[in-house]
C-alpha cells in the first residue's frame, strides 16, 4: 500500500513540475505566439478608441431617431401580449364551449347507440321468442311416443323454454315424455 501511495505521489509531483516548467518555458519556445498573447492582453486593458470623424452631429441625429423608433417598437411588442391575451382568452373560451358541445354530443350518441342496441336485442329476443313459441307449439302437439326421442336430444335450457311456453296439458305431455330423472331436473330448473 505504501508503495502505491509513493508511486502516486511521485507521479502527481512530477506532473505538477512538468506543467509548471512548460508554462515557464512557453515564451522562450514560442516567442511569436507569446508576444501575440501579451499584446492582446495589453490591448484588452486599454480604453476603447473612438473615431470622432465618423460620429458627426448628423449621424448622431439619425442614431437618435433610430433609437426612438426601436423604443416605439419595443413598446408595441410589450403592449402586444395584452392585445393577444384578449384574443387568446376569447379563443380558449370558444374552444372550451366546443369541447362541452362535443362531449354532450358524444354522450348523446353513446346513449342512442345503447338504446338502439337494446332495441335490437329486444327485437331479436321477440323474434326468437316467436320462433321458439312456434317450434314449441308444433313439438308439443306431436304424439307422446314421437316426442320422447326428440326431447332426449334437446338440452335443459330448451326444455325449460318448452315447459314455460306450453299450456298445462302440453306441460303434462312434456313431463310424461321425459324419463323421470330428467323430468325432475327440469322441474327443479323451472322452479328456481
């Protein structure tokens, strides 16, 4: 550990000595660049030199008029935000009103779509109910021996629908056409 610190110290001290030596020897190695830098430093410390022949009273008057014009422009730009703010505020109000109208229209449209969907479902159920009732009438008007094999192939939901659509006599025929276990199962579903 001590050797690492020793090597690090030697390296850092060597670097500092090398850097300081280069700084001191630079003017002798590069005399032209050193004199340019020295001259630039001296020039930056001198006060600026004005050429009074370029600034005649006429030129000063034109500069004054340019300054006043620039000041007027600055005032216009400063007052412009107020004018533009009123315009922006009115546009924002109109935008908010349009967003409210759009939201209302979207809500109305979604309500109308839902109503239309429910109406279509009701119509579909009504058509299916009419078809089912027609099928149930034709099925339940069949002979009990012919009806039994057909009922074996129907699922429980269809049997419940047939039972609910039929009259008392048709219900009795339906129950008689089923085997006792399936008839009991049907009655349990109907009474739930």
